[in-house]
C-alpha cells in the first residue's frame, strides 16, 4: 500500500475527479478493514483490483447483480467461453461484488441502513483504489404510481415520505438532515438511452424513498395497518401530484452520500405494479424477471455509449 | 386453504396465544403473496409446512441462520447422516428460511427496513399457518460498550439513538412512535441459560438500535464523519450511563412489531468489539466466528430446556 501522504499528492496533481470521503480520518488510517466486504487495505491491493473502475452499478438483489455482470461482459465483448465472474466479497454473505472491465456491480440489500453500510465501505474502497470520475447507478425495482407496470423511472429527485428532497439520519443522537442530490445531466443521458432503445416506457420522475415496504408505503396488506383504504388512496394521489412516479427504499441515502463524496449518481428503477390499483406483487414470475432486466438493458446501453464516446475507458 | 372464517373460529376455541396480525384486512384476503419469501397462501399449504413452529430465530446473516439450523438439528436429536435442510425461500434471494422440528430460522439482512419487511411476512406466515405460543429470538452480532469482546448481551430494553425505548416510523408521511416491548420473563430465562452454560460472560442490558453502522453509531472510520473523537466518546459514555451495553441495527423494530402481534420476543447478541476502545472490527476471522456461535449455543440451550419442561412440544 502507498502511504496516505503519497496518495494525497497524486490526487492533487491530477485533473480527474477523485472519489473523496468527506471524513479526513480515512487518509490517516494505517489499515482500513472494510468489514462488510471482507476486504482490507493491508490484505488486498485495492488500486490493482479496482483502480480502473468507472461505473458502479448497485441493486438490492445479489443474483440480479451477478446477472448484470454477465450481461455487461457480453455487451462489452469481454465475455469468452468458460469465463467466470467470482464474487469478490466471497469471505462474507452480507454483500456480493463482481467486476468486469470498468464496471463494478455490488448488492446493497433492502433499505437505507443496509445501503448506507455498503456505501460507506464502497466510497472508501474507491478512494483507497484511487478511482476517478466514477458514476454510480442504482438499478432496482419499485412500485409505480400511475404508470403501466414494467415502466422504467429515471429519478429526477429522491424524496422522503413527506415528499421532501432530503435524507434524514441520527448522528450522535441528534437529527441531521441532508439534501439529496442526483445528477441532472446524467438523468437526461439515461432518458436518452431509454429513447434510443424504444423497448419499454421510460419516464423521468420523482422517487419516494421509504423505510418500510408495507405501512411505510401505504399498503393495506401488511401484518400491521393503521389506516383506511381511503387514507391510502389520498396519500398516493398526493404523492402523484408532487411528481412522484415510483416508491422504493434506497434512493435518498444513495443520492445524499454519493453526492457528498464527488460521485455522479443516478437511480433507474422498473415498476413492478401500479400502486393506484393494488398492493400485492402478483404478476407471473417470468413477467417480473423480464421487468427486472429493463434497468440493466438501459444502463448497459448507457455504459457502452459512454465508453464509445470516450474512445478509451482510461480517458473517461 | 381453509377459509378465513373457519380459521377465526378455530382460534377462538383454543386456549393458546395465536399469532395475530393487527391488520384486519389479512383475514379477508383471498390470496396472500408473501412476495419477499416467494411463498403464497394459494401455492403453499402453510399450516402443513409451519403449523408446529414454536420458536423463530432470526439473524442478519443467511449462512449463520443455516448453521444454526444444522446446530439445532444435532441438539434436538433430529439430525441423521445425509440430512439436508433446504432453504424454504429458494425462489428468492432476499431472505433465507430453514426449519427443523419446531424451530424456524430466518435471515433478516441489515437494518430496520430489511427486518420490517421480513417481519410483516413472517407474522402473516405464522398467522396463516395457525401457529400458537410462538417465541421469536434474534441471535445477532453487535458492538459492545464497556464489555469484554465476546460477551453476550440479553436485551432488557431496545432503545433508539436518543436512548428512548421507542421505534419511530413514517406512516402515510406522518411520524408515528411505538413503544418497544421485550418480554422480561423471557429475558430472565435466557440469562439463566447463560448461567447454566458458564461458557462466556452473559449480561442483561439495554441495546441501542441505530439506522447506520458508521455515523449512526459514532464511528470515526466511515466515509463521512461530522464530529470529533471527543464528541464520540461523550456519546458512548452517555449511552453506557443510560444502561446501554451494546449497539446493533434491528432490535427496536423486532420488539415493536412482534410485541404488537402476540409474539414473545427477545434479543441475544454477542459483542464483536468494545466500542470504548475502537471502531474497526479487526479480530482474527476464527475468533469472530466463535463469537458468533455464542448466541446460538445460548438459545439452543434455552430451546432444549423449554422442550424438556413441556415434555411434548405440542403442549408448549
């Protein structure tokens, strides 16, 4: 491992946008154990393993992130018979991580806390690996509001359950509120990719990020439910009037943390159902599987376009 | 499937404490798709599959929950050469579920939202299966405060980051606060099991439940950190003075939801480090693995004692 002093010097002499934790302590740590990845600066050569990463795609489901890696390998012409894409985090079962070329694929589980743990360690990993100009995209699933199931939503603003573009957390027992920030130009680029493909409806809209799938999203079918169907409908209609087109459970923390650390960030989720018409996810399995591939196809197209425009991935 | 009407009648005529969702809609649903378990009342005979469940053990890590099932099979004399314990939720990668005799073992991932999704579906599963007198125990890992690493904490009260015994959630955009409720007699029974075993220190203490592993727990080694070492130390010392002996990320939602639906509930976590002395989890892998087995051994002993006292598991 290069010393932190050397790393800082190298960063200052470079024109690219390096990934930079806002925590100054990270630069002075002798060893950094990324516990939930089962990686460490003292046992792994992170610059050699990850230095060329330009795109990080994240999603809740481990198998979906593995499937995305195989898909990207084919799309980038990096696949060959017998190729294997081993899970880099094989020493733990908390998250999975795969890499093909400049594309890193990481699972984050369900919800803000699971995603925040992963992001803390991902941002530190990209920093230790001296990565620059990294784009992070969540490819996920969601419930739609007023959209045909299978529609893909590119998020304009990640908002909370009160429709505000903020991420709230408790720090040392006190409530701290951060603005969520997604990259507007990146969202437009992704919308253009949807238009290029013409394979499924793609819309730009606000995404509501909640901390529960049932009561937190106004569902009537959870083990607990403290409101009426009328209350629910009014809430979802108010959300729609506020420009919200889908609901999921991770976008706000992604927007807040990545935005703070110099990463371009976007959220692309498919809608599995129209919440104005029901609560249960009961489409046939094969239909749901095809829906889940849509954000992957859109983001795959985006990555290929970016790489083609750059000519050389190293210049991205 | 028996109709909901029949189920209700049967429940009323029985002396046991049935698992009862507080949401009245569940009783009238024609089909209930437990989406994140990939189970449904129309495709699975839930009473036949789960009707005899008396103990549900939950924990973050899927492999730990599988290991616990194999351990319990041996302890209960239900293991035999070549025995397999298939993952009941094999159709999804969100959670895993294993069963041996009256013991169900389910993973919940990291954090309150991931746990709340699982609990909504678990409580409905136990209701549809007509289970009665069910005890739910979380067997997890945590950071200790002022304890020797490897100590096991049986939770007296699950408190939030302000040290209050509450679970706060957003419902239809409004803040709702629930009391957390853990069973005192059950905690005492578990403490007695620790004393019976004499294998590791077991203490009764309050457990702080946070929504982040880094800033949310006062760590200095995350990608973001907005406070000083002094601020951190003061916070952890105030937590210790409030009776808090460990910090994790799921206890409060477990206490609030299970308590509301007629389930006896407890939390038993091992501490992987002493947070008054550091932030990084950097003990050798084999030491951490042995620590993680301690709550399993304690709860395994508890289950055997309960079963022996009942004579017949059906009378529990």
